[in-house]
C-alpha cells in the first residue's frame, strides 16, 4: 500500500471514532439488531452475531451494553426495521468510494449520501460502478505491542486456521482471509488469546488514487466528514492513497 501500512489508516479511523463513541455504539447496536433478527440472539448458534460481538469488543463496547443490545434486538422493542444498502460513486479526481448504510429510511439515506458526494466534489454512480475495483476480504489487524506470541508462531496459528495471507508491517501484523473463512480464523486467534486491534470483513482496493491538488484534498476530506457524521452510514471504503 504505497509503502505504508493499512494499520495507519485503521488507527486513524479508530482515533477519530473514539471521539464519537456514542455514534459507534449506535451503529454497532444496529448491526446487532440485524444479526439477531436473521439468526437469533444466541451467539453460539449465530456466527454473524459472534463476529459483531468481537467487533464491539475491539471498539471497547462494555459487555453489559452488548448484552442489552442483544436483548433489545430479541424483543425488538421499537419495532424498527433496518435494511443494508450499498452506494457507489466517485470522489474528486476519480477516487472510488463505496458507502454502506444501515437505515430505517431508504429515501433519507440516499439523499444524504448523494448530498455528501455532491458537496465533496464527486458524484454518486450506479450499483457496481466501482466495487469491481475492490476485493472483499476478512482483515484482522494485531498491534505488535499488544501480542506476546512471536511472529512465526502467530503466522502458523493464522494460516492453519485458514488465513490467505499474513503480513508483518512496522507496527502491526495483518491477516487477510476469504470472507467465508473470516469467522473461523478470528475465533482461532481468540482461542489462542491473541488481542486484535480490529477484525472485520472489509473492502480492500486493488489500486490507489493519489490526490495532488489542495482543492481535491479539501473536497475529499469534506466528502468523508459528511459521511462520517451521517448516522445511517456504517462503513466507507475508498482507494484514496492518504
């Protein structure tokens, strides 16, 4: 990735998210609700829920908050129905952008995302217009300072569990998996008591786009900031070489 680790971007996002934990917990609560509705409230029999619980823990969500969210989802007290929608488009200088929303109002979500693209100097495209430029992968990031196991042993745990690749970066280890194998690999690391800085299925760009003008940089940051404050937006993937 142009000579620098994906972990740098992940850390940046996490630090940014830490300043708005309430929003993160709300987003994760929605993911829990969708998972519970589709597979039930028992993590033992609901793999998707297990993955989301792990994601909650990597975002420092307290266990009692997780439990309350599961119970609330099982009872569906509010009767709110959320749907997952993916929007695709281009930012300034042709940066490819994918936006995933989890919303109870499709029209509001579409209008807000379109507005973010417009104000950020880009435009929303049709479904599939940029997704072919990304690979869907499970990505597990481990902070070097947090793990006691040596590199070779850690790599063997990951590869034996079914990981596709293991990369040692300056400040982290990055494990990539096929999306279908993600849960198995994550659980193997969990059982081995290996702390994970982040663990989720994500979209990894095949190539990156560099923004050279100050105006394009300003617009791209505006686009990302507008998406970041939108409560419906769950994930934003892009190929900007930050």
